[in-house]
């Protein structure tokens, strides 16, 4: 099994830019956090990363816990 890439270690500047983009989207957009997590989950599906799919599905479920729609989606 191939080890996962440590993005922060591989390219600190790119990692910092990615985190900055996420913080900007969270603060400046009107998107719900649950939608942001669902987008992350879909990106992980496209990338084929089982670890990230698991992590983002848990985060999305937490964000949607009070919303009955979340149980149908996840």
C-alpha cells in the first residue's frame, strides 16, 4: 500500500494557499457548512481517496445532523 501524500510537508506554500481559500469561502460566501463538506466529499470521491471520503462524510453528517435531508443524502 502506498503511503498517503503529506500535502503540508510536500508543498507548504500550496497547502497554506489551500487553507486560505477554504477560510475565505467559509467566511465570505453564503454557503452552508454542510454544502461545503458535501463538495469536499465529492472531490474525495473523484480523487479516489477512501480516507478523505470517510473523513468528509463524517464531517458532512455532523453538519447535517439536525437536518433530516442529511440522512437521505448520506
